[in-house]
């Protein structure tokens, strides 16, 4: 939040998108499709879109890795270490959301 100048520099220097949705208090949301993460999800999508547009303007290839990590990086249920959501499904969701954004950019 409120660090647009820094974010502009990050976008300018970015060569690869490591597509994971974090939040202010942690590195990864438990489920990017959950409504409580809508703001964080769309903020990340906006940033990634800026990186993609920058690379296209430079006529360069954009590489993206959807990377919702496994337990214990992914939040888990206490005492069980069972993930709160499906890692594969989270990565597919982000991949498809990025594809839709990219289609709209063309």
C-alpha cells in the first residue's frame, strides 16, 4: 500500500512473474478464490499486467510461473498439516485468470 513509486521501479526491473498472491501479513493467501482475498488478488493481477505490458513494449518474451507453494508455505489446519485449499487448483485458477487478462490486453 502507498508505495507506488517503489512498485513502478519493481515493474521496470521485473523479468519474470512468480504468480503467487500474498497479503500484507503473509506470503500466501490460503485460497485466491475466496472473497476475502478479492482485493489482494486483483492488486496482484494489476501488477502482473503492468509487468506483461512492459515486456511487450520492449518486444520481449514474458515468463510466468504460477506458484502457490505446498505446506507449510501454504496455510494448513493446525495439528494436521492439511492444506486449507488445493495447491493444484490454486495454480490453475491463477493461470486461467492471467490468460483471461492477457486476452483482454491484446
